C-alpha cells in the first residue's frame, strides 16, 4: 500500500544547485464490525446478519530536506509547536548548531593566541 517514495519523495533539483527532498507522514486506518440478530419472522428462521467495514488513508507533507553542497537541513512545513515539549524539540537543532559554533570559535581563539585566556 505504501512504498518509501511516498514517505521520502523524489529529489527536486533547483537551478542554483539546491536539492529539495519532500518528506510526508502516511496514516492508515481500518475498521470492521458485524452482528447476528434474531429474526422477527419466527423461531425456525435463520438469524439475520449485518456487517460493514471501512478504511482510510491520509498523506500529509511534514517537511523538506534541503541539501546545499555538504550542508543538509530540515525545513518543517507543519504548524507551529503547541506545547513546551514540541518547542524544545523544534529548537534543539538550532541550539546544537549555536553550541558547535561557540566551541569552534573558542577553539580558533585558543589556537590563535594562547596568552589571551
């Protein structure tokens, strides 16, 4: 019913060399039910049966992976975070990038002038 190309779409190349890869969420739902009922026509009549089933699928785009050279980032297309936990999860990548930049600057500064500390 679903293959990987539904979840992670085919790459899209832009004229300036950026590659966009669409990412989607696929949700399936199935249900079935039924029952036997006694007949109103008499004691010897066969029981009546009623039943039904249904299924549904949704495909929701959630993000694009943006690849530029050796740099890759996720660009979310979902609504803004509604809870504190969601906000922390969304902020984690940018916080990690900022910490990595600070460490890189500190290392560069230490290598440049060891007496400056």
